[in-house]
């Protein structure tokens, strides 16, 4: 297993924590000097907070750990391509590198809809690696939505 795969596995563990509380399973870890310094997962429903995406939660923790809003020298591992908000925060935090599991054609801002991470007109560009443990990352999401649909269908049938 490569170093990137090892840390993506850790991000997948975070995504599973989100799934366990019925949140869309997206997970993230931030690595500094070869060590995980922050973890995060999606808690949007639990916290009733738009800002509570995996990446935002991890960025908050990493800043606390480093005592700096700048996350220079950090690599972020995310199971899904970041949304506009998180991609913006990644650029603002000056994260060096982002490793992505699966892409998000509908909302991704690391190349799918926009490429906020590598926009040359901004003062910081993020190095990027895609498709690390792609199958595991994408099947975690598709499995979650399939179960959700089945559960909703069953609930509907109960009502009739
Ligand atoms: Zn986001």
C-alpha cells in the first residue's frame, strides 16, 4: 500500500463515522510531517450547520494543532472532491496538496464544475492527486444512497 492509500484509508474510516450517524459519508484527514494531525467527517445534519463538512471540521482542528490558520506543509486526504466552500477554505488555508478519492461531477471544485484549487488568478494553487482508492471511496457513497432509497421505499410502503 502506498503512503497516499494508507492515509486515504484513514479518511475512509472518518467517512464511515458519518454513515454511522446517517450523514452522507464523506471523510477527511490532514497530514503534516508524515503524521495525521486532524480528522473530520460530515456532520451537517447532526450539527444543523451548513459549514460542518468533513474538510471544514478537519481544517479547524489542524489550525488548532498547528496554532496557525496557515496549513502550509499539509496534505489533505478527502474521500470526495471538495465543494466550492471547502475548496475555497483549502486555498485560504494554503494547504500544499490535496489527495482525492472520487470525483463529484455535480458539485466538485477540484476540476469537475470548477477548479478552484488550481485557479491561477488566486494567490495560491494546490497540488492535486486524484483517484486514490477510487473504488472504495465511490462505492461508499453509492452504497449509502442505495440504502437510503431502499429505506425510504420501505417507509412509504408501510404508510400504504
Ligand atoms: Zn464541502
